[in-house]
């Protein structure tokens, strides 16, 4: 068995080995179903909007505070 692995490793270059190992790992992945993917995408978009609104509020308040302190 070890001799076979050595022959495979010696006959392949790094790119071929990378492609072979990557495709093997991708077969092991537990891919989400379409409804799960859609739900998770909606969740990510919602979190992005909420965080964006929060950061915009912080930006506005900090700008107003700086203007108040500097008397602009």
C-alpha cells in the first residue's frame, strides 16, 4: 500500500495533487439544501442591514458630538 502511495505522489505534480485532494475534500462537505441556503442568505442580509443602521447611527452621533464640542 505504501509503495502505491509513493508511486502516486512521485508521478503527480503539486497542482494535480492539490486538485485531487481538494475534490476529495469537497465530496465530504455537507452542502445545505436550497431552502436552508435561502434562509441563511436572508439572515445574513438582515444582520448586514441592522449593523449598517447601527453604525450609521454611531457615526451620526459621534459627528454631532464632535461638532458640539468644537462649536461648529
